[in-house]
C-alpha cells in the first residue's frame, strides 16, 4: 500500500494510471468505511482512500478538537483490507487559499443538519470537490448514513459536470441497530446503551413528531426529526456526542 502525504507526490503517482475507485474519509475507520472500500475494490481496478479531518466542516471548535484521530490504526486497517493507496493531505495542502474559495448550495444544505450546523455543508462540498479534482476517480463512495451529504454531493457532481459516478452505499449497523459512526466511541457507557433507541424509534413511530417526543422522553436532546421525500431523518445529542440516522418510510407513516 502506497501512502502519499502531499498533493504533489500523489499527482506524480496518479499521472498515467487508470482512474481508481475513491473512498474519502475523516479517519477513525470502522466497518462502515470498510464496506465502502470493499464495494470500490469490486467495481474498480484499484482503490484509493483519503484520510483528512476537514476543519471547514466543523461548526464547533470543541467538536473538531474531540474528533478521533488514529492514523496508524487506520493505515493498518487499510493495509489489511488490501487498499492500493492512501492520501493523507494536510490542511495547508488542501486550503492554500485559506478557504477563500468555497462551494455552497442554497436549498437542501440549509435544511436538517445544515439548519443546525451553519456552514457545515459548504465545508463538505468544498473539500469533496478538491479531493475529487486531485484524485480524479471513476467512482467515489459515500455512506447513506450521511444521506443529506450524499444528496448534496450528487447534486454538486451533476451541477458542476464532474466526471465521476457518486455511489451511495447502505448504512452499516451494530448488532443492536446503532448506525456505525466514528463518533460512537465517544459515547459514555450509559449513552451507548441508550443510543440504539434512535434507530428503533425513528423506524417504528407513526410520525416524525411522535418520534421526536419519544426520543426526548427517553433522554435524547433532539435536534430534529423530519420526514422528507419518503425518508425519515433524525439528529440527536447524547452528552457531547451528536448522532444522525435515517430510514426509508414505509406506507402507513404520516
Ligand atoms: O463523510 C465524511 O467522512 C466527510 O464528510 C467527508 C465526505 C470525508 C468529507 O470530509
């Protein structure tokens, strides 16, 4: 597995090679990320993973500071998974403009998570565009846990005529239903026991309003529960940790 820590070194390697499959990540890798890697390996001649904790998508400095960083473990997991190359840029590498130039979307990005995390999706779209321009993949893989993010990245690829297929992959859950997330490891023991209720409640409640009330009653701090286009989206907080999830709605939900 080749590891590149600068855009110049990466570009030198990439020149002349076939387009790879690409899995962008912020590290602290778990089974959800590895499912994206496997899908990319099935569908592409080779696979590159990026690990970059993108500062511009964090709206709270404390959240950025607390985000788990474990690059050596991540590299071990990627090597074991048979990944061909890893791109580990620095913030200086990716933001030579000091974030003067950015991508913004002005509808969907202001709803759901965007309404609670100002500027979050500008940061996501900007870094994903930069990474896609550097990596030049045939396909890029994103998890459906971040469904709103996936829709926005698809929209950006279409609007800006990017020559890449954006591939959405199913949510990977723990045995108790909790969606896999790098943030789960920050849950206090008691909160970890409560966390799977998020999935149970949003799947089973008759309405978004009922789900929000039930989650609040159980002790979650609810950012939102909303039904949009036959899907229910939720974001909650347990202590310092913010969890998101979404489920397709079946007929019968109001
Ligand atoms: O989903 C993530 O891990 C991040 O938002 C992404 C797409 C890697 C951009 O930093």
